[in-house]
C-alpha cells in the first residue's frame, strides 16, 4: 500500500487569501497546503478520500490517470467541491466515477452541489458520478475492505475510513471509545488538528494527540492544518517522536 497526501490544509488552504502572517508568507514548501485529501494505492488500485476545490491540481500533481473510488467523509465544500473535475476521468475511463458516501451526503450532491449532473435531461459533457450509498457498516471496493469510522464534526455525523492498517480521520471533534476500538492496532493513523487553540468543530492539537494516545498506532500524522498552527519546522519540534505533521505530496509505503 502506498499513501500520498494530496493536500493537508483546512478549508481556506495555506496561504490564506490576503493573510500577512508568518505562515502564509513563508517560503518553506512545507507551509503550503492545498485542501485536505489523501490517495491510497492498494493492489494497484487508486482510492481517494475527499475531493475538495483543489482536486484537479492534486490529480495533476500526483499524475493520476485512473481512480477506482472516491470516498467522501462529509458534504462540506472543502471536501466535495472538486467532484466536477471527474469529467476528465470519465472521458479517459469511458464510465462514471464511483463515489462512495452516506445517504445525506448523496442527497446534498444531487439536490444542491451538483444538481445539474443528475437532471433527467443533462447538459452534454457534465460530470458522470455513480453514487454508491454507504453507512457505518464495512463495505468492499472490489476485494478491498473499507471500515467506516463514525465521529462528529460539531453536531454533524461524518465518517473516517480504515483500509487495512491505515486509518484516516478528518474534521472531527468527537470519536466515541467504541469507534476508537475500530482504529486500534492500525500501523498508521491520520487525524486532523486545525490549530493549538480549542475549536468548536475540530480537534485542536492537544485533543488530537489525546486520541492518538488512545489508539497507540506505530506512526501518526496530523492533517487538515490551518495557518494558525504555526510554522511547520517550529511546531514539528513539539510532537511526540512517533507523530508528525503531514505535508502536501508526502509519500510512504505501508506494508
């Protein structure tokens, strides 16, 4: 299994438009963050979690020619806005893109975000999406087992996903002990933390580290990082030895 962080930033990305803070003005490539998304290549198949506004650029950066599935954690813009760009993959693969999401998220895509793509009489060339409903129950993409992890994003129920020994959680600020049991014994655990100060709908750094301590993975990565977290090189020194701040285009193999 090969993991590629396509983006590691929050909804505004880093740098933030018009911001003059040290992080946004930094020349360090580790302080440049597209909206959060991850690519999992397993058994030769590409699975992407979330397709935000930077999806097109992320696909170009990673030189992706084919995607077996896109998994959606929830319906917020920074996680779904790029789905229109599956049009290019539709053309190459000669079929609709398989999008896995909860019933509520599917309804949002059909009625609001991409209503034009689901009309009875469609405009020629619109994105083709095969929306596949999932729940908290495990499901399969071919022979690949995917285990959803339930959590709350303030009051909104959303999903993370575990595939083999890799678990990816973003945008949550609550995970029950029951759901944490599903994550335990994974080798690599990814969790979001937007900043050091407390946030009403996201884990802050202290809270994310507390969840990591419960899970006890071999290695953990922090993603969905805002400019308020601080400069990458400085804040990295504050982490436990097996925890790291992820950065865009970070790649690693997971055996």
